[in-house]
C-alpha cells in the first residue's frame, strides 16, 4: 500500500519507506532533493525556494498567535479578534487572483521576493502598535498590517507551490508520482513549521513581549530575503507570451469544481480553528498563553506530518496517481465529515471536557491533513505547465475565500452559539466540499477526451 521506488530505478523514495516516518525535516528534505532527476541549478533553486518558504511560514504562524493572544489579553472579544484577520484573508483573495498573472508575466522568483519583503514590513509595522491607542485606531492599524501580511503570505505560497511542478521533469514516466511526493513534503513540512511558529509566538509573547518578538522575526526573515535575492536567479514560471488578465479566470470545469471544494474544505477548518478553539482553551479550560500556543503548535505539527506521508496511503499501481487521488479525496472527505458530526454531537450532548474536545480535534486534524494534501496535489496535477501560476493562483484564491469565510464565521458563531455551533457549521461545509469534489473526475475525463 505504501509508495515504492519507481520501476526505472530513479530512486524516487530512496528505497526506504520507513524514512518518511523518521526524522522529519532532515530525512524528508534529503529524500526530496534526491527524488529530482534535474540539473544542479534546479536542485539549488528548489532548496532556496523551499527554505525561504519554510522561514516565512515560521514567522506567519508566530504572527497569528502573537496577534490573537496579545489582543485577547487587551480585552478584544471573539468577533473583534476575527475582524483583525479579515483583511489578511481578503487581500489573500486579491493576491492570489492577481499574483498568478504577475508571476506568469514577471517570474515566480520575483513574486517570492515581494512576498518576503512585504512580510518584513508587516512584522516591523505591527511592532509599533501601542496599548495606549484608542480602540478604533488599534483595530484599523492592525487590520492594515494584517492586510500586508496576507498579501505577503499568498505571494510566497503561490510562488513556492507553483515552482514545484516546474522543477519536476515533465517527461519522466512517473512524473505524477514524483509530483505527488514533492507536494506532500512541501505542504506537510510547511504546516509543521507553522506549528513551530505558533509555539514560538505564544512562548515569546509570554517571555520577551509583543514588540521584541515581532522585530526578531523581521530580522530573521530579512536575512532569508537577502540570501534568496543572491542565489535565486532563474525566471521560474515566466510565460513565453504576455497573458491577458482575463486568462486568470478558469474555463475548465474540473479546476472550478476543485476550487469550490477547496473553498469549503478550508472554511470547515477555520470555522472552529482560528478563533473558537483558542478562546475555548483560554476561557473554558483556563489555559495560559503558552499552553494554548503549545497545543495549537502540536496540532499543526502533527497535521503537517500526516500531510507529508499522505502518498503512502494512495495506491498508484495499475492506475495513475491523479485518478487515485481523486477517489481518495472523496473517501477521506466523507470520513472528515463523519468526524466533525461526531465531535459536534458529543459537545452538544455534554461531553465538553477538555479531553474529548482536544482529542476530537486531533482526530479531525489527521483526517483533514489527508484531504488537504490530496487537494494540494490535485491542483498541480491538473494544472497546465504553461499557465501554472495563473491556475494555481485561481485555486488558492478560492482557498483564501474559504479562510475568510471561516474566520468571519468563527468569531460570529462562537460569540452566539459557542464551540458546538462552530463544529456543526464545519460539518456542513465539509459536506459541500465533498459534493464539489465528486464531479471532478468525470469533468477531467471529458477534458482529456477533447
């Protein structure tokens, strides 16, 4: 059932299936590089892009936890906290919509540089906020810095994920398996490091304070930005023609179905994860900042590790990895919906103790990670190489829409109905994600038959 070494002896998985479950970052990264039968320059580019994405992700996770816990301590309620992140998600939508087009015209390396620089600016600017400011000024200022951070995140993510497909040889017999593996590793490691960022953000808030933590992360990312400017020279993803902006909007049914599924999938997570769960832990369970941050970190790190090993659970023998991933996405989507319904039912029935809720969201997280990894591979597997950045940008625009919807609902529903309301809304959103995933395979078959 696990993925095996390719028949042509290229050593896609290094001949050791147990390695993926070993020392996560060191072994996984080495396996990733050795799986690429590309030139030394391409391997160097992959290392630079991935390392920059990793560093950015740590700062992104830390920023989320710093803002959430710091302003909760200042007296912001659930809806006000959710509002702080609305522009972060909204500008993610705009960035993905336009970023793919910009990447196609000017190169993905340039969009990566812009993303890193904007994050440095956002971190530095947010450190200047003062508790003495009036409420409306604090909210407006933080929302503005979060908007910059949202643009930064999606420029960086779109650039990094699109680059993966371009660095996998298109003519390799097992290119889809290679792509699946590389996407799973990149996505999984990114989320594991985001969990590290959650923990660092909560820990540093409690130890060194809000502003010093932000300045420290800005300095770290500045070093990464300068290094990437020096080492990354190739114009990745730059289109041979100058595409018009209207080309961003997909006319392919399978891409539209997949994008709609992604929207509801990530809304289902953020409805309870962004605001409701941290406030439940601090208000209902009485946890401290570092305890809350540690659990959030544990959840996201575990989530990332599951994402990285997802290819082991999808058979590729006798059928394409793409076809199997589509089937698996439906099966695991149904399983995710069932876990959300069970968790919501349990909380509504009175099982609101910490062990049940936290254990339940861990199970939900593991199944969600499988779904997320499958969907991340599907967009790169379906997208065309010549227009990769625009199609990936359109897809992650839908992802940002889902996160925006989930963030807004997380604060509003928690304020009105508590955690149980968020969990029932999550189950409904997952059902919509599965409904949009089901037609993708027939639509793809029709497209390939043309």
